[in-house]
C-alpha cells in the first residue's frame, strides 16, 4: 500500500478499513500518524469510527454469541420424553422418617455406650490411691522463676493445708 490518501478522509478511512494494519510499513504508519496529528478534523473522523475486529476473531465472536437452539424435531423429542415420563415423585413413599434419623442414631449410640460401660469389669484396686498426708512437715519449698507459693488452710484442729504454686502471668 504505497499511496495513502491525505486529502480525502473517506479514502483514508476506506484504506484503513480494507487493509490489515500489520501490513502497513513503518513509513506508511508514520505518514498516517503525521496526517492525523496535523489534521484534527481527520483525526476526529477516524476516532469516531468503530474498531473492526480481525476477520477470524469476528467469526469466532459471531459463533460464540449466537445461541445454538435445538431444531424442531429435537424439541419435539424432548417434549415427548417429558410427557411420557412417569411421575416418580408421586409414587414414592413418604420420607418423613428421615428427619428422625439423627436423633435416633444418637440415642442408639448412647445406649450402646452405656451397655458396654456397665458390662466392663470393675477394677479390683484403685490405680492410684490418693491419701492425705497428716504427719508431714515441710521444711522448705523451692519455687522457680517468678512463681509465688501460697498455703491455704481450712482452719481448725482437723484442718487441711494445701500448697499452691502460682505462676506470674506477666
């Protein structure tokens, strides 16, 4: 494309529409830019033109935007299948018992756990007998870090003394 019309905007628009813009040489692109920069009226006419997509892209856009509708025979087949299909929901039994499934399962699991727990043999001896030490005298108590020892007593002659070691949270 050697001749780019500069005087007639219609001829320039036609030349731009008919050619692939990648086929213009750098000199032709520079000349078109120079024409558009020097003539604001021409630039406004070119700027108002809608962009024309690539031919391959345009065909893909047309195919993807047009919904594919079934033919009349396909529609007839679909409606025939709908009309002849049995009404399955009307013949099925009621499923009201399904909403009771979770609570009934929980009750059954609780009963099973109770039966197993009661049928297990009881231990013959306590695994760790805990007894109060009544004849112990503590001489010293070593506490690490910022912990604070505290002795709590219930008071009286039969009092129980408890030693607490509290860690400083700060």
